[in-house]
């Protein structure tokens, strides 16, 4: 007869072994692809930490479930009711406190990462991003608000502050290799901060279902040297159209500068 007493040591060993195997398999997969911004390694590290923690929780639950299925299974032909159980206070406290600690740890680490990747360098450049069904277009405030449609150029190794304005429904700004993803919300200026670290050509993808043409809503992104960027942007002749400029002026900032800084300028 199997004892009703939990073999804690064996269960713990089994859970650790299972968590190690799951973590090894999951961490061997390159989930996000190339890391082409300063934020990418930090976000990937955060993902790996959460994978390990999730593997531990999953292993504990699976081992406990497996033990319960074996140790407390009914004998063949036994159709009687199980013994009345009134709970285990220590166990209930443990499975409340441990997940709370894990969630708080994940939230605190995420906050730390977000602060680091959004810290201003003092040499940032602003790009206005306009989204509408089903196209992207871009304005460059520091270059006289010149305008491009369907293609965006940015300099490498320079912090870019993307100020995003939706003209109709919710869209979402995402270049996979940069990791940063931010929703574009009508009437609100949302901000994404990215420092590209590699030159190359990428795709800007809308990741918010925005209508029938959602899957085709993409734009070309070119990361190049600062001199090449200056030459490209210097060749742009078209200015940001008036309707789009209206949205720049009227949208509400979600993260405005502190009042004392605005006043000081």
C-alpha cells in the first residue's frame, strides 16, 4: 500500500530534473532571431529568465499531479466517495506566496529593463510614424518635417524616438529584430525608443489586427550610417501632409515631459 505521506525529497528531485530538461530545451531555441538593437539582448535575457521560472512552476505542478494520480487512485471496482479533505493550510499558503513572489520578481525585473532601454542618451532623434489602413508613412521633425511613404531610414547607433500617430484604428509598430512593439492608438501619441546597432534592411510590421488588409501592412526599414542617412533624408522634397500634421499637434501625449523641464526650455 502506498503511503499517503508525501515523499517530498523524491518529488523535489523529480521536479528539479524535469525543470532542468525543459529549461535546456526551451533555452536552446532562438525564439526572437537576430538582436539588432540595444534593447534586444536585455529583452531576450528577461525572456530566458521567465522561461526558467515557468519551467520550474510547470515541473512542480506536473510532478505533484503525477504523484496524486498514482498515490490516490481508486482501486478497480471502487465506486465509493473519496475521503473528505478540508485542505492543508501550509500548502495553501505556499502556493499563494510562491507565485506572488515570482510575479513580483518578474514585474520588478521588467520595470528595470524598461527603464534601461528607454533611458534618453541626450543625442536622440525623433521620427513621426503615421499609420492608417493599410500603410505606414514617416516624418522627420529635425529635418524640416520632410516625409516618406512606405520606407523609413534611420541612422545606426543613434537613439530614435518614434512618435506614433494612428489616423483611423489601432495599429502596432514592430520591427522583430529590435524587439520593441508599441500600439498606435487614435488620438494618442505613443512612443517607442530604439537604438539600432546594425546596418541592414528590415520590415516594419503591423501586429494589431486592423482590418482586411492587415497582413499586407508593412514598410521597408533601412538602417545605415549617419552620413548615408543625412544624404537620403536631404533628398526628400515632400513635406508631411497637413492632415497628418494636424494629428501630430492634436494627439494627446501619453508620456509628456515633466512640466519643470518643459518650462525650462
